[in-house]
């Protein structure tokens, strides 16, 4: 379960259509008619994006603190400094809140990861970034707590597809790093699918340890430990 800080972005079906915020836009159908295009007010759009981001950040914080069962929309509104009506506007019904927030959180995380990866000088640096962004930053990391809350819920088929796409996104990003490193001769020839399954399973286990507060990570860097384990298996034969 990735959290903190790769590859393709969110699948298109996880993004709302351009111009829509939250649960929908009343004028969407009318504005799509031929010759009836409404000019976009960029200043107002930026303001709406900022408000939505503030609402999402507040939701992540409240969910991590109170859990999904005790969550109230008014709690998010208070944390965000907004009215409950505004929160309902951004999220719609409470039963879709967790997935909406998780999808937004992952899109934000992947955007920041990709920005850093684009500046990386080698596949090894990208692997370092992948591990750093995947693991919790500290015990109680809010993004990881959000993943835990979402996975505890029961989801319909559409929700399961959304979650699967989010989880698969991390596998795809790691596989892209492995292929690049292999093609450049920086990494050993490994079974990319098998390596990815093992790597993500290891990172998830370490993440749970960090979130639980296991004492073993108080004096040892989880990031350094995980990265070293991956690098050992990827080191080409004959290299020290």
C-alpha cells in the first residue's frame, strides 16, 4: 500500500470529465452541444481546484484520525474551514467519499513522483524514488492510514475495479523502472513480473511494521533496508 511522497497516470475513468467537480455539473450536458461552448473562467477554475484540494486534504486527515465508521461530513468541513454544504458539493454522498479521496490522493502522489522521476539521472535513482514514495514517512502516515481504511470497507464491483487500478498503477511503475534498467544494462535479467510481486509484498510488509511502530525501525531506516534488498537482487553478475 503506497503512501508518501511512477509511469502512467490515473486511468482516464478515475478522472472526472473536464469542468466537473465532485458529484457533477448541472450544465455539463448543455455545454457539450455543438456550437454551445462556454468560455472557461481560469481564475475561477483555479479557485475551485484549490478548494477541492483543501477539502481532500482535510478528509485524509480526519479519516486517519477518526476512522471511516466515525467520520462525519461536518468534521471534514470544520477541518477544511468550509461549510458542510461545500463538502457535500465536492464529495456527493458519504458512501463514495473514501474512494474519491484515495483516488485524489494517489493522483497527487503520482504527479509528484513523476516530477521527481523525470529529473532522475538513472534507473537506480528512479528505484530509490519508488521505494521512498511507497513507504510511509512515519508511524501514523495519513496517506497509508487512508489506504488501510479503504481496504477495510466492502466495495461493489465498480469500487473493486477502482482499487485494482490504483494498486496495479504501482506495479506498472516499478515494472517500467525494471525494464529501463535491464535494457540499459544497469540491472540484472530478472523475471520482471515475479520481482515486482516480491518487491511490492516486501514494501507492504515493511510499511505495516512502520505504521504499527515496530521498534526495529526506530534505529534502522526502512527506506535504506528495502532499497538495499532490491538492489542486491538487481545487481548484474560480476558487479560488486
